[in-house]
C-alpha cells in the first residue's frame, strides 16, 4: 500500500493537514494538489472545525511544483497545472476557517506561494523561503501573486529576480511570517495560536475572513462601503448580540454559531 499524500487529523476544534511526500520534499504533484483541495473544501463545511494547521512531514515544508510533472508538456497541460495550483491557493482563502502554515525547512517556489496564501504563518528558526524559478528558466509568476500581496513590490521583486532565499527572521520582518520560534516549539506555538482563534465564534471568524479578502484590493471608499454593510449584518447575528451582552455583563460568552 502506498503512503497517503496527506495526513489529516482533528484535535478539538483544530484540524491539522500534513503534506506527506517527505522523500520528494513535499513537492506539489497534481494528485497532492487535488487531494489538498478536496480536504480543504470538506473542512470548510465542517462547523466543528474552527481553525486549520497546514504542516509537513520530513525535512522541508514544500519544494514547489513536482518538476517530474513539468517537463515536455503542451501549453494546455501547463495551463491545467497552474489552474489547479491557483484553485488550491484560492481554496485556502475561500474556506471560513483561518489556515495557519506551520513551516520548517525550505518553502520554495509554489511552496513559498502556499505559505503566502495561508492566513497566518508560524515558522521555525531553520525555515527558509525562496522563489528560485528564474534560475531554472521558469519565472515564479504565479507564486509572485501571493508573495507580492504579502510582502510588497520591492521585496517580492528582489526574491523573484535573484532567486535567493531569505531566512525566517527576514521573512517575519517583511511580513511573510507572523512568528518565528525554535524548532522544538513550532508545533506547540502553532497549536496555541489555532486554539486562541477557536475561542471566538466560528461564524463570526468566517464572516471576518471572507470580508478581509473581499475588501483588501478595493480602494478605501469602496472598502468602507463594503465593510460597513458586512458589519451591520454581523451585528444582527445572535453571536454578536451574545458577545456584546457577555462583555457588558462581565461573563464568558456562549456561542451558538448563529
């Protein structure tokens, strides 16, 4: 029996998805991408899950696309590969639960894109990030989309044009990573962050995540117009009324997900 491409488990309100191609440095084969999209979509409809951790087996987080699947293809096959990878990145941001990347070792090319697409990132001190496609004749054009939105134009272009990696502390300074911790604290720190998020109403967190990505590329006037309507509708929800009442009454809230 072949090993599963993903290892998936749930502890309390937190689901963990582990990439499981360690000998290939968790390269994103087409089958792995399809499986990951399916798992994310399934979690997205599960109201018992409040947060998701995306981790990896082996010595690296993700080496990007599986280059064994990238040679001698026709243009339509390449389009299919990049369409599917784009579907994965949008699936991460489309599901209501926050997705936290738990990164150790290297995250390169589409692996760096995967990190940038996640909502939050906790990295170990040995993590490194790169978009080295320029060095093999295939510019990291799709990774560029998520990377630029995470760290800005000049820093993204430096990574894209040189192909050089940055360490975890630089990635944190640049905004690609939220927290950097020792390797032996990585899993605990990531889970603590996920459990902290899970204390809030899962419905309200989902509203907020959806609204965040909807407004981020709007100009300020349109963003405020959109956000005002979202917040007005959110205020009508039972969990919003419960949360405000609990705060005024100095008691813990009791969430119903409505």
